[in-house]
């Protein structure tokens, strides 16, 4: 039976277990080799306009010739459009391949769909050697999983 990445991601709840610190996502990323390390990020947060800001800013760098990762939440047309490079969605095969690796690293913690997708995105951007990644927060706040990024630009 072939692995189905979307079914796997959907097997997690939208919220996961209550978040009290960033140890759950940090632990998962550590087991995955800390794919957030060594990448350049623009971390976009706020109440309104995150998606538009991400698109405007990333398009400027794409036009300037940079290989630009884009992570948004939620998806617009299909799940894969949350994870893009230069405006191109992550291919199904890559999504499935990386999801298998994430599944192997998942502990018995109760993760959210966002945390799993975020881990997949970080691996994809690292392996594809993006020059810069535009990263949109999930629910925001101090306990948002994207806050594992240590030094955004």
C-alpha cells in the first residue's frame, strides 16, 4: 500500500495537545536533524495581511533571481500550496517522501497538523537549498511553532 501524505497529515488534529512551550516542535526538529538551522528566514506575523505581505516580498526576491521558499497557512487551493519554492507547490512525491521521514521521527507526543507540515516544509527548503524562506506564523503568539527560528532576518 502506498503512503498517502495528506491522509497522514490529516490524522493529526488542527490543534494538537495544549502547547505550553516549544519543546514538542523543538524535539521533533532535533530528531530530524534541526532543518531550521543554517537557513535564512523572513518571519511574518500579525493579525492581518500576512499572506499578502509574504507574496509581495517573496515575489520581489524571486524576480531578483533568488531561490525563495514560501510557507503559508492555511492552504488556498490544495494542501501542497502551503509549501512552495518560487511559487511552485511542493510536488506530491516530495511531500510523501518527506512525510515518511517525519513519521519516523514523530514521538508519542500529540502533534498538530501545523507542526507536522512545518517540519516537512523546513526539510524541503533545506534540501532544495533555498536562498531565503518567507515563513508565515500559524496562530501566532509566543508559542507558535514557527518561533523555533532563532534569528529571522
